[in-house]
């Protein structure tokens, strides 16, 4: 839970800052964008100046959250380093690990003395001046909601939509074991504030492009099952992405049909990235903790949802990580 010291850290920032720059991790997801927009709209309602600056663009399926602003800007040193200097406070949301900032790691690290981190991920050590980190929270959106409500603040309809999207996506629309009573209570309160769950689901999961659908088909066609059916993995190469015209497609949900295969307890998606790197998305059922597997390779996340970005040949990474996943499944059977 959020501690009194956490609430005080948030209050102290609000008392001293007028210009805020909100930042999140590379490849922002629903919780990252939802938390930024939700907090951003609250700060704007209080008369503060707010800018959102991320390394990567907002995925198309999440842009509806930014329709009424504020909208995220893609980081450009020539445009934004001066803004980071001018900011009274930098708020790092849904990420406490510097290396998940990508190209923004150096610029944000250089300004740690005015950075407040709000996150629900387990931390590997943070350099930030102030931290509000609660790993029992289902999503960072939960923490934004509670920090603002403790001050008596309210959220308008677009902010409620944004925070609901963050909470819903990080809990798999309330089907993951992170969907706690706390999460359901906050979801209900966000609906009372005007959040539209039907629209949220439709915009995020029912607006796929043809390129996305073709790439999903290619990925599912590559599925392999290991360890008697407990581990399923699929791969996406740069060639597949190019053939489908799927540059920039968000593949974060491609693990869902893998994990839905009968008997599968760990699902892995390997996606080849430019520059000789591979993104590994890990999902699991029940008590199998894939964050332990991710940590072995410098990644992180949650028990049932974690990720890694690794350098090296694609096939070598597939073999290495899959072997460790099989071992994890065997140990946890």
C-alpha cells in the first residue's frame, strides 16, 4: 500500500513545481500512457503546465486516450533537453529502472534530483530523488488514482478513461491474479467518474489493422510446444514484419493465444528487433514466476508477465530462453 511518506512525497512535489514533464518506459503500454494522461489531466486542472515526452510514439490503439490531451511527444534532444532543464519536476511513471528509458536514460539520469518515480514494478535500485513504489498495486494507474484522491482531487471523464485503460490492460481486463479487490474498487470508482469500459476494450482490442492480423497469423504458424506441452513459444523475425507491412505493430498481446493452448503454463514470444537485439515477452499461469526467468537475462516485470531485451543471434536466444523456461516449468510442476 501507499505509505504516508509516499503521500508526503507527492504533496511536496505539487507544492514546489509548476512545469511538469511526464516520462515512461520504452514501448509504452496501456498502463504507461493511461497513467501519464490521467495524471497529466489532473495537473492541468490544477493550473500546472504539463508536457509528456516519451522515447517511443504512443501505439495507435492507445491514441484515443490522448484525444482531449495531453498528447505524448516523441523525444528529440534538440527540442526536449531544454524542456527537461526548465521543468520543475520530472515524473517517471510505470518504470523505476533507468535502462528501460532507452535514449532518454542519460537525459533523465542527469536530472535525478528533480525526478519523482511512481511505479508498481519490483525495483532493481533507483537513482531518483523521490520514489512512490508499491509492488502490491495492480497497475501504476492505481497509484496515480490513490495519490490524487488522497488530496481530494477528482478526475474528469477522459482522465477516468485513461486510468481505467491502464488498470484494465495491466490486469488483462481483470482476469490476471493481479486483479485484487483494491483494483476492482478503483475500477468501480472510475466508472462512476465516467470511464467507458466498452469503448476501452473496443479501441484497444477490436481495432486491429490488417498488417497486425497477418503478422499474428505468421507468429501463430511458428508455434512450438516444449516439455510435454507446458511451454509454448513463437517467433517474429524482421523478415516476417516486413512481409506483412507490420512495422510499428504492437505485439504485446500475441502471447495470449499461446497461453490459451490447453496444458500450456508458460508462453514466450520472441520478436527480432533492429540492431541485433531480440525482445522476449514472457507470460505464465498460476504460481510460475517468469520474473525470475526475466531477471536471469537482465529483464524484469511481474510474476505472470515479464520481458527481456537481449543482444545476440535470434535462434540462439530462442534456444537459451526456452530451455530455461522448460526448467522453470519442471521446477514448478
